[in-house]
């Protein structure tokens, strides 16, 4: 590996966090169809009972300072006819010297439900925490004032919302996880050059549909669009097959970024385990061995009548 190129890419990746540019800042997920609550709070009441989700993602393996993301979600419908849902979302994202945490309460209210389809609105509220250890950088100018003081647990508020429509075969959702544009880092070196890091609104559109090909095989295409001002639109397309209501096999494509393979196994009525691997279609693949993602979902159904087949979304 060319060491000079390696460190040039590493520093370039890190400086994206501290420059006055607007780029995608939220973590990305290949198994977004199983991790919906993190980006859309309206999904909180979509499950039939108490649900837990745990996801871990290691991006660009072998690349020093590359993103590592973990999420934890819990949700449960409640009240009369389960028209409401409440949950908790925690996201821990590490990239280079920066560690960011998101801690939000998710609330959902289903205002239309004809027992064949329903429309749900959701709200997300909580805090973001940012810490940056500049000593982990290989700084060319040790006297640069922009790197004198570390950032320690800088707190900012988060407020988001979403809408989610679903039947037993189709779903679509639109959400903005955070409406607030919050400055995490704003400094000037005294000669007119400044570095600013701030959150920008991210817009998410998700959709998917399930077809019964035969009694033992289901097919579900899905898509997610992510838009943030100043960055190219991100489009994720996926296609999954559910075999004998137990084994899920699929593939995904992230526009101008990655090809992915997905596999999942319904261990029991309550436990789902999924794995995804991304092969980068950009020059980054020369410096890494791809990205890996693992998800564990636990659904504890509280209805007397249990579902006949595992959920496919």
C-alpha cells in the first residue's frame, strides 16, 4: 500500500468534519429496511409488540480512522387499539478523532387505520453529543490554533419527525431525523480562515413491497433516498428473497458507491439475525477490504393472536 496516499486519504476524510462544507453527516446503513426507527420515528408503532434492535457497522475495514457505527432501538405500541408507540433510539458513531452520540425518544401516533393499511406520524426529540480528540491527528503545523483545544461532550438538541404508511405488503416513509442546524465547531485562526462543522437537515424517503412468488418464496424490493443540501443524492436499492419464512438472501446497490450482499436468518418467531457486506465501487476499495454490518432484532409479540409469518420489514 502506498503510505503517502493512505495518510492523505485519512486526513482528507477527517477534515470533512471540520470544514465549511455541507455533506452527508448521518451514518449510512445497508440494512436500512430493518433499522427504520433510527431515521423515521413513525416506525415506532409499526411492530406488533415490544421490539429491540441492535446494529453494528464497520465501514472501510483496514482504513485508519474509518467510520464505526452502533445503534440500539427499543419500541412498543400502547394505549387503546395500540394507536400510539413510544421508543428509544441510540446511535454511537466514531470517525477518526470524533465520537458522536445521538440519544432520542421516539413517539408515534396512528391517525388512520382501517385494519388493512395505516398512516402514522412520528416525532423524535433528544440530544447529540460530540467529542473530538485532536491529539489523535498527525498535525503538520503543531502551532495551528484550530487544533489547540479538544471538544468534550458538546451537547446540542435534536428534533425530528416522520410519516409512515404501511399495509401487510407495502410500506413508504418520509422523514427528517433532525430539523436543527447546530454548530458543533466554529473557530477562526486570526487571519480570516475559519472552520465550521454543523448539522444539516437530512431527508429520507423509504419504500418497499412484498410479493408472494409461491408459498415458500417471497420477494421484496426496497429503496431509500437520502438528500442533504450540498451533497449528491444517495440512492440505495435492494432486493431480498425470503425462503421458507426463515432464510433471507439479497443484494443491494448504493449509487456510485457500493455493491452489497445481504443474508438473514429468522432464528425463531422472535429473533432475526442479519449480515451485510459492502464492496466499494470507488477508489476506496484499494485501501480497505469493504464494509461489514450485523443486525440483531428481537420482537416480543404481546398480542394473543400471533402473526403467521415473520415480518419482512
